[in-house]
């Protein structure tokens, strides 16, 4: 959260306050934050309060009663990321978000899918299923001497058969922050896509979106998507 907060607010992050708001910090040193971090008191209280309300009046009725607060989540997330509230989608987890975007694409036999060597296993399962079903070809983007994708190598293997370039921007472990595949330019066909998945990016580096992060201009060699998914409770 630190990088995202500083990007959105341009002010120092109050670490002491964050620790006071997170009782678990007094008991454990917790690094397993990729899917769910320690719950801070405001989050814990909000969840318990809503569950209590559901028990008292029913789940759908509680949703209606708290509709304004639920809608505020989209505006708060948009402010954090520098996006518009109608560009925010909240789903169960990062895998679900990635699958929803990926399975919306249509692949033909011979279409090339270029992926990084640090792709999530759940994403690879979807890639392999699509390759088997539609005849697409999966190829790994070579790494450079720093064990991240080689932009030079990526630039050299992009051609008109490339339909998708998929890169995990910040993998769960190893400390890697991958470069954006868009810096390789594009010689792919106009309907190609680039997906840079910044799971775990919040807290690792600034997370402000730009209006150009999602485009669909044939002149740029296809569509580009960043900010596809973010870790569930850790943000």
C-alpha cells in the first residue's frame, strides 16, 4: 500500500499509525501478504459490522442499506490508483480477474502468445487450455542478465502472428519488478493485446494509472491493458 498511497496523496505514509491500526503487528512478523495481509482494525470492524447487519436483516437488505458505502469503494480505489470509478472492477481474486479478461479474447490456430517466465500457474493453466482448444502457440519471452524479460529479445520476436503479450509486472516472490512490454514497441497486428498484470504492485512501487494504460488504437499496434488485477485483501 505504501507506494500507492504516496502516489495518490503526495505525502509521507504514517507507518506508526498503520501499525497501531493493525493489532496483528504486535504478535507476528507477517510477510505472506500476496493474497491477504493482516486485517487492520477499520477493515475488521467494517466486515464484522456488515455481517452483523446481514444477520439482523438479511444479506440483500443489508446490501441495499449500505449501497452508498459499497459504491464509495469504487471511488476510493479509483482515487488510490488515479483512475475513474467506472474503470474499477472488484472480483473474488486476481486469478478470476485475469481469466475474465483472457477468456474474452478470441484465438485462431497459429496465433502466438508471448509470456514471461514468471507467469502465475493459474494463468498458465488458462493459456495451455486455450492453446489446446484453439491451436494458439505459447512462447516464453527470453530473460536478460537480470532475470527479467529482455526488451530487446521481445522486440525481435514480435511479428504479425502475435495475438497476446502477457507479463506479470511484480511476481509474488524474488523481488522482481518486470519492465513494461510496451517499451518494446509493437509490430504485431492491430487486434493484438498486451496485458501487464501488476499483482502485488501496491506496496512495491507507485500504482498510479495513466489514461493511456488502456488503449485500442490500431496505429499503436493493438490494445494495451495495465492494472488488470490487484491482490485482494492486501489492498
